[in-house]
């Protein structure tokens, strides 16, 4: 038991070390030169770039990776399906619809007002997906996310129709494309709302594990099943909205990261949540660095790099699960 615990702690150390290394690399990558010697010598221009652009971007990337990974972990426990996440559970699509509705109904809406309206739509869409899931007769591991993807596509079609009807589609597409290049001091702080919610997720990790064992099992243990499910959906909806409004649509994070962690950690949320958070930050940070260096000095959308890598990993997980099932 002691050897096993030391091995787990060692993995956490490796993940933390890798995160620190990537964070340092991220700070010093960009079109504008930032060097350690200049910072130590107090170069005002490079210090300005560091504190106004590079550090806010680093914080945004890490919070996004941690938040969306934990959201995926929570959704997979609540639905008892490994392939459900904000991407395949219609949460992101519902959040985007809410943002478009806010832009149409309240043209001069602030970021916070858009976030509040988007949250209502994200929560409603996710709850509606959960209702569909509860009434499904076939709940195979592949069929459930397919239902979520189809439902999300319907919501996406409504979003597109409204966007074209009010001639804001180009603005919406450019704004909601996953990208950290416009992250500057003063326009990313909404992501800080995710931090206390992630702390709540850590605190309720044991209860999410119990809920993942089924309603009857949770109720027999004296747990208020519906209360915990609703809490999980609220956390997922708020964090997703914060990420979509600030960084745009970044797919697959909540789908891929929890599955990769569960390959070596199992399905206990309390045991997995810290590794999931670290791995999520590392995954998005790596994709962001790749997006910046692949066509340097230009920059790819991080949603593109995450999508390409994530889709490949998703295919691997599907094939791997089929091979175990056969």
C-alpha cells in the first residue's frame, strides 16, 4: 500500500514539474521578445509585456484546462458515461446560443450580463440533455454521447440561424473561436469565477463518486441525489460559460483528460480530481504553445490544435474500449 501511494505521489510530482516547465516556456514565447536577463535588469517594456500579456495568458490557459477537465470528470460521473463532457453534452453549444441571444436582446450588454444569460441557457441545455439521458432505453457508452452531439448540433443550428438573421454571425464566429491571443490584463478576470467552483468540486468529490454509482445506491447511503446532481450541473455550466466567453470554444478537454487519467487512476473522483486538474492544465498549455510555434511568428487557434490532438485521442479511446469489450 505504501509503495502504491508513493508511486501515485510520484506521478503528481512529475505532472507538477512538467506544468512548471511548460509555464516557463509559455511566458517566453511570443512575437515580442521577453528574456530573463532583461526582466532581471528591470527592462520596463519587457516587464509590461510580461504582466499585461504573458502572465494573464498563462493564467487563462491553466484555469481553462483545469476547469474544463474537472467539468468533464463531473459530467462523466453524473451520467455514468465515459464519453460525456461539455462538448458532447450540449453544454458548450447551449452557452454559445445564450451569448448570441444576449447580443441580440441586449446589444450593449457587458461581459457579465452576457455571462449571466449564457449561464441560464447552458444550464437549461445541460439539464435537458440529462432528461433525454434519463428517458433513453439504450444507454450504451457510444450511443449516449451521440445523442448529446445531435442535440448540440440542433442548438448550434438555431444559433447559426439567429446569427445570420441578425447579421452577427461573422462576429460570433471570430469571437467564439478558441484563442488566447487576445487575452490581456483587464479582459480575462471573469475566469476567476471558476476558481471557487473548482474548490467546491474538490470538496464534493466523494459525493460525486457516490452519485456515479447510481441513484438507488446514493439514496441508500443517505445522499440527496438530486441536490448533488444539480450542484454538479451548475458548476459545469458556470465554468463552461466563463471559458467560452473569455477564450471561445475549445473542444475535447473535458472528454479526453479525465479518460486518460482514469487509465492509471481508476474512477474514484476524489483520487482523480487533482491529477485531472494538473493534466488538464498541461494538455491545454502544450496545445497553446504548439499553436504559437507551429507557424511562428503567426499563431494558430488553440481550438484547432486541441481539436486535432483531441479527436485523435478520442478515436484511440473509442477503439481501445471496443477492443476491451470484444
